C-alpha cells in the first residue's frame, strides 16, 4: 500500500542561493561532462503530461551513479583542511565507492564501513577502488555510527559522510553543494522549466539539494516529490509526524535508499520546502527499471524509484491536484544510478 504526504505551503518557501563553486571544481576533473537529459514521449503519454525527461546519472565521472558529485567536492574540501588524512565513510554502496575513488584520485587511503546485508558484489566493487572494507553487524545506521567512531579515534582520519547530525554538519553540506552540479546541468539542458521534479530519498541529502535549488528566488517553483521504499520511509514518516523520525528498515532492492534516519541537515529544508513524499514497493521499482530499459535508460531500482513514485502520484486525482500539474506539465525524473551500480 503506497503512503503519501503533501504540503500546501512548500512552494512558497525560499532558500538561499548556492555560490556554484562545486560546479567549477567538477568541470576541472578528468572525464567531466554533463550527463544526458533524455526526453521520453512514451512516458509523457502514459502519465498524461506534456513531457517527461530523465536526468540519466548512470555514467558520471567513470562511476555508475551521481554520488561522486557530492563525494568528490567533500573529499576535496576535507583534504584542504586535513592534508593526507585517511578518508572514512559508511555506505549502502555508491557513496562509499565514490569516496574510495576520490581517495585514490587524491593519493590517500580510505576505509568504508558497510552494513551486514550489503551484497558481496557491492563490497567487491568498493574494494576494487582501493578501500579497506569493514562489515558491521547491523544496518546502515549502525555502519554510520561505526565509521564515525573509527574516524574520531585518530587525528589522521577524516569522516566523509553524506548524512548530518548534531555536531556534524559541514561535510554533509559540502556533499549537498556537490549535488547542485546535476541540477545546474538540468537548467542548462532544459528548454523552459520543470513543473515537477521527482527525486529518490534515502537520508534526504539529494532531496535537500533539489529543494534548495528549486526554491531559490525565481519566477517558477516546481513541485518536488521525494520517493522512498515502503520499507524505509524515514523522510515521509518525518514529514507526516512533523519532526525527525527514525524508522525500522527491511531489505529492499532499492539498496541505496535503505536508510532509517533522515539527515539532520536535510530535515528543516524538506519540512519547509518539499511538496510531497510517496512510498513505492520493490515490485513497482523493478517494473520501472524494466520500462526504462526498454526506453534505452540504464537504471537500478533506486534510480528508477522516481518513475514508480510519479506513477503512484499521478495515478490518483487528488495527489495529482496536490502537485498542481496540468496536462502540459514538464516532469523531470532523477535517475541516480545505472543498473550496474
């Protein structure tokens, strides 16, 4: 059963504009080029809107996911403060691989803590980047706690984590800044403006970036829809409850979204500026993977979740009305990973 939350006030909230310095940094990296924004008329016809476009992050700086945008900028900033430090993080997969790749790029060591249930193949991909792997007897939140404790244990270690909590906010803010590059590219690629942007949500950091970007002072504020697994809906639970909520999680094919605690930095931004949140099942995400593949888009279940979420939202007249969408609406789906992520 799909769960739903909507806010009537979100589109009136305004954020502070980003300086855009991470975008300049990314353009200096070997292999940088904007990822594609793909127009999919078949999905537009299915959903009853004017256009559906997929921002395809299946190939980004040599990795199969968007996470390297945040990790690269944060690693660069951390190493300016702590030259030569070993980089430490926790991950469900893509973030840890990106930190390990950037550690290799900058010539430093990395240690990545992973939850017990993470597939062996995912750990092998991270290790292939040169990272040491520590498997934690617990879930993602337990891996984050273990990584933070390990990093605190020595002056030559630095934590590069993509979720924030009290006393740990600067590095997650750099990661969100890094994600802005993706959205600046959409601005450059899209003729006009979106009416709806659908984003997968784990701890909510990418959703935070999306809300910050599209709530800058401007003439048009699109609706922002956060999409989560029905087994790990910490963002929706927090929005519904009106305060940060930690939820129990269960295994899901949307491994990158299998997070039980919303980022402390993302929470106030999503509370004030996110229009809606919806949950999807594994079956719905896998159907979206297959449908995108038939249309030429490589996507994993986490990356395909926005399509599943938009289907769940626009298939219900009341939800569609809450998003304020007309028949000529422009919908952007953020495909955050390829099928090999």
